[in-house]
C-alpha cells in the first residue's frame, strides 16, 4: 500500500486511518523514508485542529511537540507542534524551543497512536515513544481530540 498525498483532499480522516491501519510497520516505515514524507506528516498534523474538542480543553494552555524519526538519512527527524490555548488548537508554523511535553517516536508508533491501534502507555513503557516534559500533559493530550480509529 502506498500513501499518495495528492489523494488526501479526497479522503476522510476515517478512510486515512483505515488505510494506514491496514499497513504493516515495515510498509509505514518504508513510506515515511520516501519522497512524500513531509507531505504526509503535514497532512496528518494539519488535521489536528479539525478534531479538536474545545469543550474538553477548557482552561488548557499546552504545547505538545511531536518529533517523528525514521526519515531519510539527509533528514531523519521532523518536528511538529500542536498548540492548545484559549479554546483553540493550531499547528505551529515552526517548532519552538519551549514546550510542555515532547514526544519522540517513529512513524509506525505515530500511526498506532493516532489510529487507536496502540496504547500510548504501552508504547512509552516499551521505549517506543520517549517523553520529555510533563508526563501528565502527555497522558491527557489525546482526550482533547476525537481522532478517527482504524
């Protein structure tokens, strides 16, 4: 299965989750080392505001950094920041040096986390996701979103 970023506008997030959910870790890793890596990551993170639930995030001010490894040798890691503040959610144009929590993971772990195929707690315990910063903020992050499951 190959993810084609040109088709992302025509598929729903649930369809995207189903497609990614049907891919093996090896297929995901190979895809995310390829030429469309940045476009795929931008499409994934660009949809976070669409699934944000401001009613669940009342009073929350949080910067969550995602550091996605597994890229090509010339650019092995990409960083995205999801910002929640004043009942709004957006993805920062450029990641900053200040964050509340930083999550570092490979592309397979990212897709497992976002499609409900993996437990964040278990992925952290197994060393598949490393966490810097406030662990309680990492634990509550997903509760602010209604992400489609695979």
